[in-house]
């Protein structure tokens, strides 16, 4: 199996794990986890070849996707799905450093990007290789802290930083375009000194090429589908948070393709 096929297989395996987490006693943020999953697969593939590079999931409510991707990459040895959301389990609804492979806790939106900016800057100040790949949501861009962090990245001219926006068009209470439209987003990010590109957020190969950190901060606008991979949930704002029966989860997993 070549690397491309392996990554697609990992993505399919991880999607099935996320659906299993939606079948837990507490359910999970299914829609955003499935939309961001290919981005995480690509980000970790890039980070593996760049020592000192951290992947930070700033949209921490998509923790189910993060746990699933870490598991299929062998970073988490145990299957996180049966433990997700259980009392005393490290696999909580937002990432915790108690989980192998998670350095930064994220949950309050915007904070993960600030962590990533600080990490990338610290690598430069210490004269060490590496940087950060921060994955944020399009709804998350409504947080003022996001723009403060971007301003620091611009002011300090932080290379080695890539910000990937999971542009699935949805958020907790509806569609981003109806709540707070992201007018001229590419131009706005370019004005902050970022090298901006737009890519299909489910094309792992193109994502990998776009994500590789460079000499100046990068912003990758990844167009995705909320609930991607499960026909019953794709593109639906109502898929933001889902609790599903084990029988329905079995049907959904059978529909997921590599």
C-alpha cells in the first residue's frame, strides 16, 4: 500500500471511530469532527517529516476526530471510542494533555491558535527546527483572540506557522453565512501578512502540499463538508452535535468509503 492509499485508509478508519464516539452515552461533535478529519490526517503526515512541528486542534470540540487520527497513527495505542466521555477517561469532549500526542489543551475557541503561534515563535527563538500547524474552524474566526494571534504572527514574522481553516460553513447554532459572514476572508488574511491558499479540504494530497510550513506564515482555507463521509449527516447544521444509537452507527459506518 503506497502512502496515499494508506492515508485514505486511515481517514476511513478514523471516521468509523468518530461515529462510534457519537454512539457513546454522551454523543460527540460529529459534524465538525468529520469535516476536519482529512485535514488532521494530512497535518500529521506533514508533521511527521518535520521534527519539532506540532499539530494544534484549536477547534477543540472536534476532539473525537483528533483521538481517532492519533489512534490510527499509532500514537494512542488503545481504541479511544469505547472510553470516550466516560467518567475518569482522558478522552473528554475537548483535548487534554493527559492524552498521548496532545501537548496543548484546547476548548475555549481561539486559544489553540495562540498556543500554536507561541510554539512556532519559541522554536525560532531557541534556534530549534519545527513550527506549528494550527487547525481552526470558520465559526471560530468570530473570536477576537484569533485575530490578536494572527497580528502577533504578522508582527513577529513567524515562519514555520500554518493556519488551516476548516471551512465547513456551520457552527453551533446555524450557518456561518447567516450569523457572521466571513467577507473577503482571503484578502483579510493576506492583509495580516499570510501567504493564503484555498484547497479542497477532503483532498489529502493537495492539503499536504498546501500545509507544509514556509518562511512566512501560511493560511490555508480548506473547503469542507460538515458531517463528511456519512450521507445522513453531510452538509447539515444539525449534525453539529449528535448522539446516535449503536444500530444506526453500524449503518453509518458501513456507508463510509476509503
